[in-house]
C-alpha cells in the first residue's frame, strides 16, 4: 500500500470503562475511588486503530454524538486535517476539558491506525531520537499511610527506577514529615519529586520549597495550579536552584503551552496526550520545549506516550503513574515494562504496540 493512497475511514466506535482503585486515593486537592478510560476504535484500510483517554464518561457521549460524524469518511492518512476539522467543529462547545479529551482519544487512535496501515511501529513512523524512555515512579498518595508510602517508593527504587514522586498538599503541616519519611525509605541516591496539585499559596510554596530542598527534593510539581502562570513564575524565580518547577498537565491546547513557556513559568513542561489534543499536540508541545531549550515530560498514561516520547529531543522523563500502570497492565497486551529505569518500545508490533483485552475489560464497561 502506498503512503499516498487515500484510505477512507469507515467507522468509529467508542466505549468507556470505569476501574476502581485498589484503595481510596487523594492528592493535595481532590479524592477519588475509580478511574474512567475512554477507548476509541477507528476502522480504515482493513485495519483498526485504537486510542484512549482518561476522562469522564461524558467524553464518550461527546465523541458518539458530535465527533464521530466529523471523522468518518476522512482520509486516515491526513491526521492534521482531521484534527483541524474536529477542533473547528467544537467551536461553540469550547476546546478544553471534556471536549479536548474526546478529541485526544480520537487523535491517538488515528496515529495507531496510520502506523498499522503502514505496518510500522509508531516510533519508526515518527522517527526516533532515542531508544530509552526514562520514567519516574509516581504515586505516594496523601491517603497512604507512611508504611504504604515508603513501601511503594522503595519498591520502585528496588526495580531500578531512579526517580520517584509523591503527593503533598492535603495537610501542609505534615508534608515535611512525610517527605522526610519518603527520603528515609529510598536512601540518598534516588531522586525525590513532590507534587502539590496546586494546593499551596505562593508564599507557602516557597517556604516549603526551602524545607524540601534540605531533604533533597529536585522536582516541585504544581506548587500553584497550572492556570496561575504568574505564581508559578514567581516560585520558579525564587525556589532553590537545584529544584525544577514542573507544570502543564492541564494544558488543553498548544497556545497554552506557548504562553506558559513565554512567561517562564516552568523548568519542565508537562503535557498529556489524553488531554491536550492527542499525540499530534503532544509532539508540538515537545518541539516548543526544544525551541525554548527547556525540558519536556509526559503526564500519566505511560504506554500511550512511549512512542511519541522517543521522537522528541527535548524529552526528559515520563510519569509512570501507579493508577494508569495498573489499568494498562490489566486491560492491554503489549504494555512495556521497566528495565533499568526506562521503558522500551517493542518495534516488532505496529502502531502503539497495544491490544485491548475486551473480555477482561467487560466487567468494567459502563
């Protein structure tokens, strides 16, 4: 099959799965007991592309009612055109939140589909700049006991993951103690990251940044919400020099990422292909970081981000998020497993290299 051939999209199906957590979880600002995955399948050229997002079930309804008719009949090879058509079609509904996550799931499926039509792993279609996809273990929820916090972080370190992250911000008066206990569990040779999910005031964050620095914390994520670019910039300017300020996971479009970098809000820009418009926009955000000579990181969904991350010179480290790793291992064949603190793409499998376990997932279908 020639790359120039017009291969029309014949059908699109969407489904949703709600998977309970293995225990109640919380971070600095919210609590949750389950995670919903939105799965999209697109058929063209006798192939099926699969993509997903972690979003509310309303994203699935939006896809079925509004976006499906935009996508069917388009040339599967023209991913930029299909993305533009989807974005144009939602003008009166807004292009953030539920709508952006719906578009993201479709865009991710389109990239999987195109690579399968060409019989290539997505990393080869995009062009690799590296073989390793470095990761950091992420969890350490504020709902955890000290014992579970220590066991989880130490367990990742024992598996060769050299960076680990914990949640803070639920009870600021106890955060320094929890961070100290985390450091005690992982020793001095593992990098320790913290994530406040925007729970602190600006001055509160700066005070704690100095205390965290004494414990060896090298990454402070969302000390203020991602929407507070001025506050993040102020913290970045005044935080200890050895501490990276990271944010961006709630970016839903490219202009937001550009604004964040122009303001100087972060040392590490985070983007999430399940939210920001899919792999297409995720890659563009990575190129923005390259232009600004800043580091780039993927937020959550490690199996989805692997191939795209391998194509980006600015890529720094990927979030190996406990909830999503658990779900992806449960519901997919072909999920990558950590080796020496990194993931590696199976280049013998086309597309994203993932196959959904529909039978195993049926009990979670909503």
